[in-house]
């Protein structure tokens, strides 16, 4: 008679980390930092629009030729998009699963949330959740609008400056853009501080500096991104 053998394998380290609450928070922190680095570079590139079509279009061409001749045309851009897309998906999935766990663990509000600290934590949680939803929708729209040019009826391939102006010349798109950037600012402000705590960077001596950095990054990035649609609306960028 053949003996039955166990074929169950122990969970992998990556799987164990991902399934744990601490692991998901760490994934959110690391992917959040990756996205923050991208946003800093992205806002610097966006602000080139104030130097005119020639400068902005040249920047758009340059970013597609980074790494040549070792990399082919647009390879760097697609590698960056793939890395960023992976970070966004991991960040979003981890956030959703942590939110579900939090709701399952506390189906009813407990008395501790009635205090000032509890209300502040509840506000931050709601802001992060709804801000994340808004940003997720915005990312999808932004890709369809200025990457694939699917929803930008006046877009032309190879003319990023003109495509940006054509997109933001629509009041509804501009309103959505500004709302998303305000949500981004709040997301960065809360997210940077949470990531610092998760990664163990905070301490009683560093807390004030980290909170200042969170506020400063949120303000600078929000103002930098919103400056572009305001420039289009006021005719500075046209």
C-alpha cells in the first residue's frame, strides 16, 4: 500500500510578509516613497511648460531618448511606467486590504474614537481612503488623456505641449485636475508621516522635522501641479 505523503509547502517569505499587516504597511511605505520620488521629478518636468512649447516639447523628446544608444527609443520611459504602475497597484491593493481588515476588526465605533485624537485619526483615515479613490480615477484618466491620447480629441502625437494645453483648456478637466491635486497634497501629507513611522524613521527628536517635511512636500507639490492648469486658464500657457 502506498503511503500518503504531505505535499504542503511552507509559505514563502514574500507570501508571509504580504499576508501580514506589518508587511502590507511596509509595502505601502516603500511604494509610496517610489511614487513620491516620481512626483518630484514629474512636477519639475511639468513646470517646464512655462518656458514655452519649444522647451517643453524638447523635454518630452529627451525623456524618450534616455539611455540611448544602450536602450532603444522610449525603452526607459516604458521601464519607468512599468515600475511606477507596479508600485501604484501594490500600493492600492495593500491599502484596500488593510482598510478591509480595519473595518472587520472594528465594525462599530468604540468610545476611544470620540476624543480629539480619535477624531483626528478618523479624519486622516477617511482622507486617505477617499483621496486614494480620487487619485486612482485621476491616474486612469490622465493616462487616457495624455499618454494614449484616447480622450483628448485635439491631441496630436509628438506634441506634448499642445496636448497639455488642449486637455486643460476644458473647464471640467481642469476642475478634476485641481481636485485631484488637492487630494494628492492631503495624501502626501498623511502618507509621508505614516511611511516614516512604518519604516522606523521617526523618533521624538525627528518628529518635528518629519512633520515639517510632510507639510512642505505636500504644499510644494500641490502648488507646482496646480500652477499648470492655472497657467492655462489665465493664458500664461497657451
